[in-house]
C-alpha cells in the first residue's frame, strides 16, 4: 500500500490525488483505497465517520470510522482471548516478530514519512525521527527480552536450602491511549514493549492522527503478530476512555496532566497500574563556559522541533548573565534563518501546528505576553500564507510570572529567555513550577554539568544536547517527575511495567517452625544465633 502525495517532492512512484467528487476543495490528498485498507483494521461498528484533514493544507485525507463503547468491549474481548496463546509464546517467537517489524519499518520509511507529514503537518526531517525511533525500539526489545524477562535467582532466606526465583508474567490486556504529536512513534513504542512482555493491546490513537497508527498496526501484522493480539479503536477520549480503563489490566497514557490525573484516579479505583507521561515546561541552562554556538543550535532544536509540539521540547531558557547577550544574538539569528513550509520535501526546518485549537493557544500565549510587556525577539505571528495553522518560531524576552506562558505549557514554537547570575539561582529557576519532564545543561565542564543535572528535578537531563541523548538511549528509562507523570518507558522499566512479579520458592530439608524435638524457646534461640552468624558473614 502506498499513499498518494501531492506535495512538492517527486511522486512518480505513487498515484496522484484522487477526487471522487471532482471538487477541488474536497480533493483527497490520499488514495482512498489506501485509506480504507488501513481503516478496515479498526473495531468500529457505529456506521458513522469523521473527516480527517491535513493540517498543513486543509485537504481531506479520508473518512475515519468512529468506534463506540460497545466496540471497545468487543476489542477487549478479542484481545483477552488472543492474549492466552500470545502470553505463552516463547521469547524467540516474540523477538522474531519484532525484528521483522524493525526491518519492515526501515524498508518502508518513505511511505511512513509521507503519511506522517500528511497527517501531522510536520517537516520531513521530524517525520523521519518516528520510523527510526520505532524501528530501534523494536530491535532493542527483540534483543533484550531474555535479559529483562527471564526468571532470575534471588537469595533465599537459608543459604543453599531455600531456592527462590523471580518470574515475570504478562498483565493481560494493556490499554494504550496515544497523542497526536508523534502519531507513529507514540502509537507504537509503548505497545511494542507490551506485546514483547506477552500482553495483548487495545489502543486508541488520537482522532487527529489515526492513519499513522493504523499503518503501524498493518506492519505489525505483516511482521507476524498473531491476529487479535493488537486491537485498535478510534473516537473521542471522553467516550472511549472510560470503557478502556474499566476493562484493561494496565493503562498507558501520554497527554495532558489534567487528563492524566483523571485516568490515575480511575485506575486507582480498580487497583490496576498505569504509566502516565504528562505535561512539561522544560528548561535549558546555558552556563558561562558553554560553547555558545553549540548551545544555540541545541536550543533551536529543543524549542522548535516538530513546531514545539514535543513532550520534551524546551519552553524556558536560562542563560548566565555574562554570556546572555552574545548567546541570544546567536540564538535569534539561527531561529530567524529557519525555513518554514508545508511540503513533503527535505530541507524544511519546521512545519505546521496540528489544529486551530493549538494555533489559538500559541497565539494567545504570545499576545498575552506582549500585552503585559514582553518583547518578541523573533517570530511572534501566524503565517496563513503558508497554511491554516502555521506560526513562526518565537523567542520572547522579559516574560514575568503574570504572563500565561511563564508557567503554563504552550506546546508550540514559543520559548522565553531569562538571565541568571549564579548556578544555584539557575537550578532554583529550573526546578520552579510543578513539572519535571526534561532538562538540558550546556557547559564545557562535563563534571560540573553533571553535578548540576543531579540537582534538577526532571526525569531526563541532557548535557550539551537538547533531548535526543536521553530520548534515543533506549536502554535508559524515560519519563517525568512531579506533575509530569508516573512510570517510565524504555529500558527495563519500560517493559517491567507490563508484568506482574511472582516469587517462587523451593525449600529443601529445613522446615520453618520448631522441629527435631526443639521447644518453641529453643527454636527461637537457635534462629537468633543463626541470624547473628549470617550477619557476621556479611549476609544481606
């Protein structure tokens, strides 16, 4: 399957846009047989559909069937049935599926990027991040299943006579609710870890970007994932979220802190686990000895990758007062040189925002800041000449606590710059507020930067890099502190969250409790002596 493309990039290898109604305003940007091939995978019986639009151009992409709460129950039942056999599959079987997925994604990266660009409006370079990250995630868990999930020996209470093993068993059915900002990545990476652990998945991608997720599902099935193991529904979270949570064994959510709190309460009522990656107001610290060119380049990527619509993107930039002016000059120059556009070709630095709602939030934050006295150093305006939801990458100076963008997450291409005089002040500023997702520190002194990083209350901190060093290191956990969430994706934590831990002990010879004719008192004395001996021998 290949989507049609009417972007500026050569489309000789794919059919042109189809228009069943022959009306320019309604011309579909994608081949509708391709779209139907994807949406046929949905569990959706309502008979209703919503029209999906390309944010960069406003063109319709297709009609997406709407799922109902009853469809969620049906998907859960199918997944639970499929989980019985999949949970008993060998690590080798699961690894084989994941490695085939890895290869398929790399081989079909152009198709994946095309669809992501149409659906999200992002630039092609940022679309490329998605198949790359998903492919690496599939490979990582394919090659580390035994390390993460194989039974492990633990120290028994009586050396040599108590043998104990730790086993990890699948939770069962995992509900995954994913966002629109990285529609291929976020729809798949959490689920890849879930199926690697032997679970089945019922997922709901965001209604703005279901096709990228559905392409991922098609690739999973092509890679050999058994039928029924991964089910997908679409529709509004307020309609489908509760039945998903009420019927799952574990919930994984990426989105706003407000919604995350609601999901956490619902999961607590059922005594099931959840992992939540939520909002952030991420800081960068540029120290006095930083390589300012490197820091300016990193700040541009940190603030404006994917139009700032990235959970780990930066919205607060703290610069040592001694180098503040020089750094800001470099940062502003790089920002003003960015290339904006709606095409699918390489060479565009930033694409569109996702929706009118997102554009309104960004514009309101900038307008409010300017109204209260902030200065715009770069950007600061919408670009309807490029497309309906474009907004320039924007740098603000003089932002104060009474402005909305000071502490509230913008989730767009807006960053505020502040000077600091001491490193203690910089750490305090970085830790201000309720969030704690990602941070970065730029300095030529790596040891000093690491000491500062350890004082920042964020789940990930990058040194001399914006966010990719932690985000792309798949063996390391990634997630937020404080109001930025609970739980972690990636690494051991990213797969262990989908398992129940079971301890199985075998006792040899020695029984617990008085025996061999010992009285209770004598037994207590013998056990006390044994504990003291083991303590002297260094026993934990």
